[in-house]
């Protein structure tokens, strides 16, 4: 078995070199807390994910699916998918790992979500000694086009820097933005931005796969101890090993 804590897993450089376009996207993300990635996955990949998720949902009958990488090998490419991982590294640096891999099938009639953050940490305008804001980025791959009927994703731009918790329920913010993502696009959101999914008032399910990344020295929600992820930890690329917790201590 490969040594999980091998030095070869650790990136040689903390930050990647960025071209002008990536620098622009990083600046937009840091200001507003979200970024829309065009052509993140192609239509064949969209259809592959739809089929895999439909089969998992038919078997489990659960709207929330956790440990997604353990469910089917067809989800595996999302772990280190270049168009997304390139941008996550541009924002968080090279030393990152997966926080969780999940999916959600939102049934017709599902009500509005409440405003929430993905991280419970308090905000500090001075940041931290190592500048770990943002510390977490959630990548949302929607497999159905978002409309007002099936429920877009709402965000409050810039709220990742707010010093207060999101309000209870789902009151309307005057500056909130509705994201009408299409299959093939990906939405990157800061884990601390105020966000929520709107009610599904359509007759169809709303499907999405969510890959959440964070600084490698933060605790992951998943243990990554299932057979599929263990195989990647032992036989995958150095990057895959790093993403699945290959550095066990610092």
C-alpha cells in the first residue's frame, strides 16, 4: 500500500501561476463570493452524471446523497476535474483537499430553503494569520436548467464578509442575486456566502452534484474510508491522494 503521508503528495509550490483571465476571475470571486464557470462539463458528462444520479436516487430514495464518490465510479472524474480544480487552486492555493462530495435531488413541491452558510465560523475583518478567507469553496454542478419554476440558487453578493449570521427563514435581500445555471456550467460559491435554493414549484426534479473543497489543513466532513476512495488514496495520482486527505498531519 502506498504511504499516505508521502512527501510527494505535498505540492512543491503553495500558489499556482495565474494568467490574466484567471486573475480576473479570482478578483471577481473574492469581491462577490461566487463565480459562474462556463463549459465546466460537456454534454456527454452531463448525461453520464444524470444517469448515475438517477440510478442512485432510485435505489436510495433519499433527496440528499452523501459520500457521492462511493456510489458510482461515474462520479469519480468530478474529484479533480481540471476546469473547476484550476479555479479552486487559483483561489485557495495548491494545498487543498475535498471537504465532501454530495448530490441532491430536489423533488417537486420542496419548499424554499432558509438562508445559510456552509461554514459555522465567525467572520473577522482582519482575517487570520495565514489569510485563510476564503477557506472553503463549494462547486455546484446543476444537471437541470434552473428556472423560477424549479428553483434557482439565491446568493447575497459580498455576504461572505458579513460579521453576522444569516437571518432566520428566507426573507428577501434587496441586493440578492438569482443564479439560473444551465447544465454544463458550474457555480463556485464561497462557503461563507449567504445562499439558499428556492422552492421547486415545477413538475420535475432538480438535480445537482456538489463538490466542496477547502484548505488541506482543515477538517473534512467525510472520512473517505470507503472502498472507492481508499483505492484512489492508494493508487491514484498524487493530486487525487492529496484531495482525499493524503497528508494526515502537518
